[in-house]
C-alpha cells in the first residue's frame, strides 16, 4: 500500500452506511469507488459493541430527541442505536458481523490500497461495560453528596456512585462513566485494549485525546495521573511500527499531543478561521512550524461539526476546501461531504435522511480529489508564498492566500482570494528556475491556461485579478 507524506482519509458513519446489513454486505463496487477517489484511509466510525443502557440514555435526553427529529422528519425510536462513543467493549458489534467480519472487510480494503482506522474512546466507557462489574476501581467514584449536588455529573452504579465522563467545561455525558487514569491498573488495561485493536486495524482516531493529559485530568478531577500517551503509543508501535494515531484535540493542545507521539491532530483552529471568512488569520495560521503543519488533520466537516454545505455559502465552501485540502497534513473528508449533504446526522442514529446530491458540489469535489491524487501534492514540499499590492493603495492583496508545491522537477501554485470582493495582487514565485523561460500556468480546477515570461513572474511577480472567493490550482510548466 502507498504511504504518502500527506494522505487522505474518508470518515464513514458505519451503522448508517450499512443500514441494517453487516460489514460483509459492503459491495466491492463501493470499496472500488472509495479507492478510485484517491483515499488512503477509511475511518469506520462506530464499529464497537454498544449497550442497551446507552440506547436508553440516548432516548431519555430531550435535547437529543429534538436533534433526531431535525435530522429525520419521520423519526422513530427504532432509528436510535445509541452513541458509538459509549463503548461497551472493544469487540465489533454483533449486529455488524463481529470481529471476523471486520477482518474480512479490512482485507478487502487492503486489496485496494486502503488502510482501516477505527475508534478509541480512552476517557470513558459505556454504562454497561464489563469493567463496571469486574473492576469498579477503574472509575472515578463520587459520594452521595456529589450525586445530590451534581446529578448531571454522577450516577448510581449498583451500590457505588460513579462519575459520568466529561470535560472540565461541560456537564457529563449521561451514557458514559469516567475512567480513572490515576489508577495504574486501569492504564494498563487500556493499553491492553489498544494492543488488541492494533491487530484489527491500521490506526485509531482517539476521541477527546487531550482529556487524559495529566494537567487536564487534574483540572477536571483533582487527581494527577502519570502520562499515558507516550507509553501507550510506544508499546503499540513496538508491535506495529506503522500503526497510526489521530487525536481529536482542542484548546491549543495539538502540539503537545504531537510531541507525545500522535501522527496527526485535529486542526480545529484552521476550521474556525475558515468559517470566519477572513484571509489574514488563515494565512497567519499557515505560518506555523512545518512539523506542526505536516501533522495537522485538515477538515471542513466531521460528525461533530455542521455540514460544510450548510455552514459555508457555496463559493466560500469551494475556496475553503482548496485552502484546507491543498495544505500539508492529513486531508480529512466526511461521508456525505462530497455530495453536498446539508443535514448533520447525530451519532446516536442508525439511519440517515434521503437527500439529493448537489451536482455542482459533487463536480467540484471530483475535480479537487483528482488534483489531490497528483504525487506532487501527496509527497512534495510546501511553502507559503507572500503576495504584495498590485498598486499603491490597493488593500485587496491582503485577501489572498497563496502557497506553492514543488518536487521531482514539478511545480504547483495554489492561489485563493478568500474574500467576498474582487482582489488583485502580485505574487513573487519561489521558482528561480523559471528565469529566461516561457512559463505555462494550467489551472487544474477550470482548465484555463495562461502564458507568461519567467523573468517577469520572478522579478515583478505573477499578477492575479480574482473574483470573490475565486481559486486557482496551477500546474506551473516550462
């Protein structure tokens, strides 16, 4: 299987995708389609066993019931399977065919050059996980006073009062119980689960990975555990050197988790700045150190965020996609994004609404993914390129975000006017080898072609005059 520097990942909501079938029922044609689009990874969200208590909790929350009805106008309780983040055990859910079905699907993915990513939910378990009965010491315990004072954060589990899983800023997740990382035996048990998973998949996406950092755990629970991630990742890698770790992480803790061993960390800050629609903060974000950029997971939507087609106006959506996915790092796409779906599906549901394909969005993503299959964008060298005013007093140069790719004797230039106004600038190209040569700029998104003199674009710069939210993905040829 290919192992590019900058791979692409496709997230699938497994239970919705299967719609009552097992993993063995996935057609070969569907896997062929995913591979043909150029993806390297398939993340199957929600393959692990969940429990009836999780489903009951998912049906007991009025706010969640409102979400279900917004997503499914014909909603019924049969559409609720419970959150896939309330894991009752790291075996593949029986309704999906069990562990052997996952192994067969993984082999079919490998035959197509695709790697398999699954979930790890390290912070908490389901209410009916076996550890609740067998190892209650693995959990954060509370008192009757805690339960009376904070009924959203604690619950009764048999004769014990246990804490719901949570982060320090929000009430607990009612379908979960909080693991105690200050308990060494619990850490060892979680590492054992990770070692098992490493034999079933090629990587894991670690839910809310920052919650078990010692300083965050102490802020939430008043207990300071020993660091978990460096040892856990090292032990998995000792057995499976190529096993990949993707962290869901927020609060500017991305760099810290990269240093603890994660291959990739969510880049929520880039997403937020793209949503804000201002070029300069996006450009400044892309000035970060190269190692950080290369290990950032860029996305415009996932199961937690609104659908990109609903969150971004159409032209802005296309510009944001070019910026997010032509950067270095992991290119992270979500099931339904490529078709322009607009309805976010709560993770507790096992059915999606019928939505028509947005043909314009679909055609755009087809062109974008074709570009991303180019080796220069998967294995080349990236750099941010400065733009300057086209003439004195023209402030619109500040609306541009421009970067270049190079490698194996080839060059690409990506330029985006990330603004609702027409903008002009000059871009001084970093390709000194263009001097004295005729240069051809072929736009891979529009098929437009421009001829320029190399001396001019090196010394004065390449002049750009681009409409609102306009984009160029140039292959630069001589």
